[in-house]
C-alpha cells in the first residue's frame, strides 16, 4: 500500500495565509482501480489563484476546511490500470498538494517532449505561460511601438507578458516589488524599464516613462496600481485584467477605477480567464519553446524541495516574496 | 446692428447648477466679416456633457466664468458673406446659448432634408442619436437574444439605445427615475421592462429580470447602478461606458466597480466618445430616419421656449427631471 504525504487546509486564513493554516498528514492510498493510474508527483505548482480556492470563491473549485489543497503536478505513472498509460509516462495532472495521487487520468495531459526541464510545464510552458500568451496574442491587440506596462512583472505570468510583448515590438515597462526583481527584468529579460513600486510612486514613474500614456496595461494586481495606470491610458488603450493580487487576501471587494478613465481613453478593458484558452496550449508551446531553447525568453523558477515546504512557499508567494515561478520539487 | 441675447456663466456651480449660476445678457454682434454668416438660432440643444464643460474638464472645451455657454443649435442664415451659404439656409452650428450667432461656418453642417422637425437634428437624428447608434452598432456587439440593460433609459441617448437594440433582436430592460418614464418606455418605446431605480433595488430587479445575467450594459450614469450591473454580467458580456450622470455634478472622482467583475465575466468594457464616430452621422440618419418616419422609433422632446428658460431647463436636466431630449426653442 502506498502512503501519500499531503497538505490539508487546517483553518481558513483571514488575510494572508501562514504556515499555521496548513497541516502535513500521511494517509494510505487505495490501489488504482480499473481505468486508474497511481502517480508519483515530481513537481507541484503553487499559484496565486489557490488563495481564491482557499476562500471558496474560485471558478476552478473550493477547498473545504480539512480538505487537501488542489494543484497541478508533473507526475510519473508508477502503476497503471489504464491501457492508455504505461509505467514511466510523465504527465500533467491535478495531483494536489501531495506526494502520490491515484486518479482516472481523464484530464491528464502528456508532457510535450520539447518541455525540458519538465517543471517548465507548470510555468513558462504551462498555465502561466498560456496566460501571458493568450493575453498578448488574443486580447491586448499588441502592435509595434505600443507602450505596454505589466504589473507583478517578475512573476511567472508577468515576465512572459513583457518578453512576449517585446517580440511584438512593444516598449515594455514592468512594475515589481524589489530592486533585485527590477534589475533582472531589465538586464536579463530585456524590459525597457522597471518600476520598483515599494520605493517609488508608480504614478510619477509612469508619467516620466510614458509621456504619451500607456497603450497596453496587463494587470495582475488590481488595487491602487491599477487605478494609477487607468488615469494614464493613451487614447485607444487596451487593458487586460488578469490578476487580483492586491485583494486576493482580503474578504473585501474594494472599488476599482472610476469609469471616466475608460471613457476618456476610449479604452477597451477585457477580463482574462486562462481556462477559456486551454485549447491554445500547443500553439503557445510552438511559440515559446523554441524561444526558450534559444535562450531568448528568460525565466526564473523559485524551487523549494519537499512537500512540507509547500505551506512556507505559498505564504511567501502571498507576501510577494517569491522570485519567479513557485514550484515544489517532490521527486 | 444685431443684438444677441446670451446666457453666460455667472459663477461656477458647486454640485448641481441652479439658475443663479447663469445670467442673461444682451450684447451687440459685429456684422459678419468676409467668409462669415449671421445666423438666427432656432433651437438650442442642452446636454449633460455641458456640466463637464462648466467644470472645465470636457474634451470639447471649457467655459470660463463670465463666458457664454457652448452648445449646438439649429440655425437659419439671415445674412451671408460666405459664397457657400445663402439667406434662408438651415444649418447646424456651434451657436452657443444665444439668439444670434456670427461665425465662419467651417464646421457647420446642412440639415438633412429627411430630418423633420428640424429640432430632431439635435436629438434622435443628431448627436444623441449618433451616440446610441455608434454604441450599439460598433461597440456592443449586439446580437439576437442578448439581454441588454440601459440606464438613463428615457433620455435622448438611452431611449434610442433600447429601441435600436430591439431592432437587433435584443431583450431590452431600461432603468429610469420615475413611473411615468418607465411606463412610456414599456408602452410606447417597446422596452421589455423598465426598473424605476428611485422606487426599487436595481440589484434585486436585475436578479429577477435577468436570471442568466446581463449580456450588454449601456451605461449613462456610473456610480452605484454601474456597480450593481457589473456584478451581474453574463460570461462574455459587453459594457459600453458612455455617461457619468452620477458624478457629473461632483468634483470627486469616486471609485468604480471592482476589477473582479470584469475578470469573472470575461467582459469587454469600452469607453464611448461620440466625436470618434462623427463621420457615421449620415449612416445613422440613413438607419434611423426611415424608422422615425414610420413611427417605429419613438422619441420625446422636452421643449422650453425662450433663451431665458435655458438655465431653468439645464438645472432640471441636472436633477434628472427632464423627460426626453432637452431643447430650447428660440425662433
């Protein structure tokens, strides 16, 4: 019998989660039944949207108190009762925050052989990469010469948004929370500039860096940064709303920007939910994998080792202290 | 020498304007110089955007204290020093709040002969009609079966939005501020329902009337009504932001809806400024004039007589007590 180590939600956090909201338990797994596979999880993805699952308000599902945390894993099949899978197969599954998973692999996906290391299937060549790709390719109407601003710019989504926009000929300005992050974005990822919002006024810096206004704003945060940018849109601007980091740890639903900001700029503001673009995953890999192989798209993985580190790493992500894509290495 | 009676801005209002903020004066007009015409103004249009001009923050211009109020008029040429115009011509001009105007008619437009009475060139077959037309035709992506909600629904823009959307096969719900207005919209203008926001909760009524959510929201007000609707958008909703009646009399720029409303619905929110669509005026008249002639588009004109009535009528418009398109008859 296989024993899985898993992280459950001990108590629903108020505000930012801490390690104390989680608990590591061990439990036996039933052997895989007909059609099922037993997987060893190699890498677990930690993502901001999980905070909304914990609060019970995410479209992808809710976590009850005492329930296992949900999450995507890169996994290896170690026992198979499903004709489509053989031992040794590496697949992407909804494995959860645990070391082993038994499941009917109906929504499992094979890992594209161009994705190496395999952990990238959780980051720049997975859901966050697809988020960036879909936003720029399908919603932002990006064109050469546009000034694009992206917040949470060093995160898994933000860093790809900026770099992909650069390939479209945009002038790219990031917003991030430390000098180290800003330096990486400008020196390594090729951003034209980066605003450290903890040290500088976003409004003043945008005025200085975007004297003709912001043509595209890719928002991962909401809150005051969104408001500052909305008042500084160029006529015809496009805004992609993607993340809500500024309110994700709050029960409140604070107000947003005044509608005059949108009228004044004749802006088009669109909401992005990556699941709507899931069928574009191969298209995204076609686009990004060669650029990554050629070292033309840079990325950072923030890897912790061991399932017991998941709560610590998630709390750090919620404090904005992660540096690149947050991954737990389990294998 | 021609004497014009004109309304000037005596004092900049705080909050809603009253008659006391305006003053009627008489002044002599210079004879028309080379290229100029002298016009007798027959009808003056009063519109909500003028409040923003008075506050000095409208894209079309600002009114200094002591200055004449701006506004579009239907005018008759009574003296011409311009080869393109002859005495008796009826034209649309930026005549201002006055009885006579001398100007170089560079941006004057002839009145389409299908527009009768001529006052309609200021309303349903003029700028407000074009606003409704552009919003539905170019921004709302209206299609058969969509549920459309429009606020300030009995106004010059709102009533045309709803009726035009009906011709596209939409299910149309208005929001207006009196039983009389709601009755007219349902019984005369063919709206499917109308919410009297002064008597009922907009949120509750939308929940009741739009159980599948709102596909298109055409917003003329901002404020709490906008917020109520944004939380009730259907997936894939389109929102056209057009007017700001809820904040037009305030110096504050209050916050707007939470960005989660847009993400959740994968909505597309667009700002509408009618001047961007000015070249579509003939196209709008082609579309609306036959429908009006066939009595298939209903309208109301709220006509007061005499330039001295302009401040009274404008104050009434600002209190939402107008009923249809506000016009001052001068001729």
